[in-house]
């Protein structure tokens, strides 16, 4: 399950970066903010998984 969560975190980060870049390109502040939020969500998920791994080993 941990591998699935890690890949989901990476996917959220990538989608967030793409959405943020698209928002900046078209001048849409809302889309830019949503992209940053998705990146943050992915970062939080990744940090949680790293914390789990630290206790596992």
C-alpha cells in the first residue's frame, strides 16, 4: 500500500505543477492557486509516507 501512496503523492505534485504553470500562462489566478494546493497536498502525503518509512526501518 505504501508504494501506491507514494506514487499518488508524485502524481499529485506533477498535476499541481502542470496546473500552476497553465494558470500562470493564461493569467488565471484561481487555477494557479489550485495547482499550488495540489502540490502541497502531494508534499504532505509524501512527508507522511517518509515518516512511516523511518519508523519501519
